[in-house]
C-alpha cells in the first residue's frame, strides 16, 4: 500500500475504482472473467455493466431494474439463531428489565402473542408471571427452561428485510441478460434458519436458445454467496451437493447418477445470509451442512416443478409431431407390406389404409388433448408469474 | 392375434409361409375395420419359464407379450412385416443367411426404395430384435426362417461315431469321425438333418467347457483309450452345441457328462443352458437342450479330494460379482435350480455363494504335473465311481 487516505462520502451510492494489474487473464471457462461478469450482472439487476476485453468490442449490459437495493437495516437477532450460552449472555446487555421487555426488545419475532402461547403450554412450565419477573434474577435453570420453550415454539421466519434478496421479479428480468432464453423458472424462498443463521436461497434456471454444448453435457452452474460469484471448488459446495441430490429426471432433465443434470441450462443459485459459513478462508465454497443443503434443495425442487411445466408442454408437442410423422411415414409402408404378402386387392389396401389412419389418428388426438392440458397448466403458471403479457408481446 | 402351435420340434418350414400369410390377413382384416390389431408373442423370460424334471427342459408358461398397434408400435410392426417379407422370400428360394447378412440385405432393400427409408436399421441389434420378434410371433426357430447363426463350438472327436447327413438335394453324406485324423467334426446348428450311428458301443459322451482342454485330452489319446464322444463346448453352448448334444442323447442313448469350471457362471450360463435350455429361448429348448447331461465337475468335494488349486472370487471384478449375484437370484427365481431333482446343483450354487471360491477345470493338471494323462484318469475314475451330480 503506497498511500492511504480517508475521505467523506457525500452520495447514497456509487464507487469509481481504477487500477492496473499485470498478469495472465483467464477469460473463458468456469473460473474465467466472463463468467464472473455474467454472474455479477445476473444477481445485480440494477447494475449496468460496461466492459472491454483485449481485442474485442466494448460490451454493455443494460440494467433491468431501476431500484437500487437498500442496505438492510440492522435487526434484532431471531431467537432461533442463538445457542443457550449466547442467549444468556444476550440478557446481560439489558440489565434489570422484565423478561417480556427483554425478549421484545432484544429479539425479533417475539411478542405478547408468543408469550401467551408459551404460558398456555403446560409442558414448558412457564406461567404469565414468569414473563413479568426481572431478567437478572433468573437462574441458569430458568434460562434453560425459557430457551427450550422458545426453541420449541413456532415463530415467524426472520424478516425479509434482514437479508438482501434479489426477488423473483428482478431475477426473471435479469436472467434474460445471460443470452436468449427459451424459458426460465425463478424461485425466491422466504428467509429460513439454517444452523442457527438466517438464510435466503434464490434459484433461477433458464434454458438457452443457443445450444453451444452437447445435450449430455452438464448444466452451467452459477453459484453466489451474498451476490459474489463463487468460481472454484464446485464439487465441495453446498449448492452443488444440493443440486446433485435432487432427482431432475422427474422434472424432465437428463441426469447421470449423483451428478449435475444435463442440457443447455443455466442453474443460478444464490445464498444470502449475514453469516455464511464458508469451507475455506478464501471463501470459494459454502460449507455443505445438512440444513443448508436441504433448504437449497427445496428451492431447487420448487424451481424444478415450474420448469417441468415448460418441458412437459414441449415434450407433448414433440410427441404429437412425432406421432403425426409416424402416421404419415409408417402407415403406407405397413399396409403395402401386408398387401404384398397376402396379395391383397387394391380395394382392401384402400380400406386398410383408411382404417389404420383412423386408429393412429385416435392416438394423435389423445396426445393433442394432453398437449392442451399441459399448455393450460403452463398458461396458469405464466399468468401467476405475470409473464403472460410479455409472452404475448 | 395368436398363432396356434405347437408341434414337436418347432414348425415345418412349409408351414411358415402359411402361418405368416394368416397373420398378415388377420392384421389387414382388423385394419379394414379400423380395429386395433394386437399381436401376441410368447414371453421369453425367467418369470415365464416352467421346469418339470420329467420334461427335462425349461418350457414357456402362459404369459404372452401383447403388442398393440398404435403410433408407438407402428414402426416395430412395419419393420417386422418388412423383414418377414425378406425371410419368406428366402424360404421360397431356399436361400439362407446369418443375422448380420439379413441386416445388410434389409439395408440394401431400403437403399433401393426411398419410401422405406423410415424403416432403416441404425445398427444390427435393431434388425436382430426384429428377427427375434418375428420368431416369437409365429413361434418358430430362427433356423425355420432360414436364418442361421455361426456354428461356434461343438468340435467333436470320436473313434466310433458315424454321422449321416441328409443334404438339401436329398442325397446323403456319411462322415466316419475315426477317419478324420486330428480334425474334429463340426456340427451344424440345425443338427436335425443328421443321423448318428456307432461302429462300436460308445460308453459315454463328454462335453468339456474349454475347447483347449478338449483338444489336449484328444491329443493325449483320450478318444483312443476310451470308446467315447468328446465335445468342446467353447464356453456358453451355441445352438449348434445344444442341438448336437440333444441329438447324441436321443439317437445314441449314451450317458453324457459335462466337465467345466466350478463357478457360478459355468453352472448357470453354461451347464444349465446345455441341460435345460435358457429363458431367452423358451420356445426352442425342446430341440436345444440335453436333459440327461450330468455335471461331472469340478465338484466342491474334488478340491479337497485331489488337493486342487482354487482361489477366492474377486467380488470387485464386475463379471465375477455379477455371476455371484446371479447365483443368488437363480436360487430364488430359477425354476431349474428350485426343482427338487436338481438339489445337488442348487447345493453347489449355495456352496459357491457361501465360500466365494472358484476352481478351474485345468486345475486337474496340477494333481500330477509329470503325468499329462492325470486329468483323463480322474475324469474316467469319476465316471466309473458315479462321482457326479
């Protein structure tokens, strides 16, 4: 560091940094610069990105959201994110106050309704008077009793304002900046608690129109931790673990055993939390704890269900097309073959051909019905997502 | 639609065109009425196999595989009718072909007729499946539609056996195996055209799993010292070996023994196929199995008795691991090994599963390395003592 200076910043946001570095730049590939830029633009819909790579034209990726995300306000801890020791230590910050006052002030998602519920539950052994006692008079056993009761009581999940989520709407717009997409599916889970920490998982899956890879190549996976692209050590990451444990075949994607699904898809998974537990100091990989993997799995499965409606409708359409082609191709061949072996007359051949078309036509009609059902389901989903107008346009 | 069968030994060739035409007429009649035709073929799998020791081989149960004409099956049916036409032409002209040749013939036909392009076979397994489907439909042997496999295995040596072959033109050829010198007789996979006789009483027939070991035994004078027939099966017995063994059993009524490795693969895939046929060929086991063949060894007790070299089965080896798993399945599902009469064979499978060891037929050569005829002595001694299953 040659020079250090502190300045007062008079604007809401915006930073200009300029530096020169000398080295080999890896542009392509999973760990390449382009992938980093692509990922960054995906999880920052408000970002307009201008870049120029050596020997290439200037590139601009326009912002798709005018809303600059606000930095979340500090909130009180959610009681389910604490361990007993932390819980007791937390009380010491408040001095002599009533238990109810301490719980209301010191935590989020605790209030009179929750205290009522706890005092009514005989298993907890906490009456109303307990909440009116002074917190500094509680013994360790009583703290333990209170802590256990809170853990066993169902509370609202942490507030969405406590984490900086992207949101389904913004993600839907942003994912279309990755290239021309056939269809996509986005899911923003509500914040949940994993390993005593609030976490929000968001998933975006898109199928690219341009098939640059083989259909049996693994999907392109973009991983994010607090909006920062993770580009190394994919296999050990909680996100990769979660994806490989989902049965993607049931959603219409190919998937070798215990591997990433296959096809021209981009899977983007973002994990946001005030406390992400990384596997290493370089913050390349999110630690794959059971609770976090399960939460990511749920988000992926929700996204998979949405995606399967597109794939299902597409498969049905392909099925119908194939059936029509089969009728056209094989009908005459079969009848001609049978006629040659049996020396059938022209009249017999004609009737058989007509009969065969009727039989096969019935099959095609069945598929046509299935296709309209699949399309109807898709329409409902699109309407829900508010995409109907965009598609019509 | 279901054709009626079944007479002994499959169908007479002259019946095939008639049955085929009936089948096609029924299909056409159904189509004319816009009725969906359904073809029924015998289900050739273990769950449709019945074993009765009095019959001696695996026979088909009542299960049928129904193929209904719909958009999904129209390709399969069109291919079957297309291939049937080729086969009927072969029957008419007397031409014979292997499956591979039929694959190329069909490709040639398609090349010359652009309308048939959608029927084109991507590879041989596709055309093989079509041929098998036709055979299952009209319940005939592949040979009945003039489709012959390569005559693999079955090289036969004997100083007493005389074979009379009826040729397609009605003339006969006589082959005296004692006059062939060191050359073996190679049976055809349609051995029903052969008549067998013996210049001298034949005491036994020995089928050896390894072709090489069979040759060694002959080279060391086995067939000179014993009035016998010696056959090399060359692994899993081909149709030629199976039909040939059945012929020897029926026409010569001579005791027959099988000598092979002591492992699950030999017992299930080689010996069981030779003795009782296979689940995949349920409709043809009648003519392609020799139920009187006994398992001479290697038996589990031989290992101790002759101090043979055996070694553990490597479960990590894919093939050996699969064989063990199949042995377990066979004990649970294979009616052949479940039959009380075959308890001795099932016990060998259980021994193999329990001990996870195997012993090769060539280990007999370790008993007295200086005596090249030692394996022969052990084999003959075992036959004399009735030391077989």
